[in-house]
C-alpha cells in the first residue's frame, strides 16, 4: 500500500502543473464515454475548472489513511446519489482520469504507475458504490428559503425550511444547489443544531471568484427553492470522553462549531470548551456578540477573539489563529476542532503539530470548498 501511494504522489507532483490541460482532456473523454454525465455539471464548465480532478487526486492520495478515508468515502457515495450516478459512470470517470494522466505524463506513466492509480481508484469507487447502495435516505431534500438577511455587504444569514427532516448532526456540512447557479453544488455548514421544526441556518460570505457564494449573498430571496444533499463530515464533541475541547474558527468557519455549541447548550454538564475565533479585523468576527452572550450563561464556555490587524483591542489576542492558539502550548488532553478556509486549516494544524499537539487530537473536514 505504501509503495502504491508513493507512486501516486510522485506522479501527481509531475502532473500537477498541467492540471488545466488534464482537466480539459478528462471532461472531454468523460462526456464521450458516458454522455449522460454531462447533465451532472453546470452549463458553463469554466466554473467547474479542475475541481473534480483535484478532488479525485486528493482522495486517491488518502488511500493509505483508511480511518480517515473510509467514513469520508461512505458519505461521498451517499452524496453522489443526488446526481443519479450508476456503476458505469464510476467506470467512465476512472477511465477518463487514467487516460488524462497517461497523456500528460508521457514516459513517466509506467505499467507500475498505471496499476497503482487503477487499484487506488477501484478501492475508492467500490466503497462509494457500496455506501450508496446501502443508504435508506432520499438522494436529496428540497428546502424553501424563509429568511435572507445581510449581516454586512459580503455576508448573509439564510434560513431554510426543508420539506422533510434532514438527518444531520451538529458540526456536519451539506451540499447545496441554489436556483441562481444550477448544477453548481457547494458545501455549506448549518450554524445550528437540529431543531424541532427542521430549519437550517447558514452563514455565507461572498468570496472572490465564488460563483455560488456571491449569488447566495447578493441574489437569494425568500421563497427560493434549494436542493440539499446528504450530511457529511465528522466534526463533533464526545461529551463522555472526559477531555476538554479546543475549537478554532476562522470567519464563517465558525458555523459548524456554532452548531456544536448550540447542541452542547442543551445539556447541563459539558466538558470545558475554549473557542478561538479569528479574522483579519474586528469586523470579520460577525458572530462575536452572540458567542459572548452564550458564554455568559454557560460557564463551561470561554471565548477568545483573535484579530490579525488593529492591535490593542481590549480583550482580543493579536496575530493569526495559529499564533494565538500555540502561545498557550500544546493543549494536551484536549479534543481539537478546526474550521475555516483550507489555508487557515493547514497553517493552524501545522503550527499545532510543531508545538507538540498530537495529530490524533485534531479533527477537521477535508473539503471546505466554496
């Protein structure tokens, strides 16, 4: 297994500079082999770019980490039911991926390399198909936007009321399709624990180049119909573990952690929870007052705001989240949850490992994609 993964990682390092060309060839071959798959993607493929190829490669590179990969693949397999994916589609994707890599790797594409990629993809496809076949839930749910409120020029709160209960757990995320961007699914995390009325609250920031996030913030209206995919992700707190909890949230990465706090607030006794909530400026901490209000009535909760700029704010730590958290040491005997942009997660986890935090203490979700 180790040799297989090393071959995959080495050849991808050689191929990665050609991702745009590999992606273009991949989609052309996929739509030739399985024309029905064209309907899975947006009309304007520019928005898709190399997203699927990069995601496939990321997953393939995790083959030697079954404890992380297996539950993710099961969730991904259930999620792909919303497209109407069938086994022949998986075969076409694998064929197109290997053909694209072969075309651009040239002499580096040896029989051993081909076997490694093929075996890894087969493991992945089988896991996803088995999970899809075993699922008892609908492929997707329909929800109606009940509220759309701008919190700032680039940030909105959206409350959605699904027609049926969506069986998610606090801390998980959902794939969403909005009418303004058909077939451009994006992952969003509910900012609330499951409610009796089933409603979901999302906090969405319009990011540069974010086709979906910008449409949600600027153009969503009450009455819009959203499609919602099955729940994914493993962020959460084990109240019975006996360990305290460190939460690290950057910007709207607070949403899934806010849902976990919302869930914990229903209990009388909880582990001690310390939340480091950070952004570039004070204005980026859009939910700080609500967090402080929660902490004022829940003695187990401590909130530490962090800003990179505007030094000297009373009660704030200064610097990046990685700076602020590691100033306090390695956080032994804590479960650590990290949520935010991919760059923030990478930087924070790396610094914590250097500071002495054990990798198995830290949990974050692999895809935080616009």
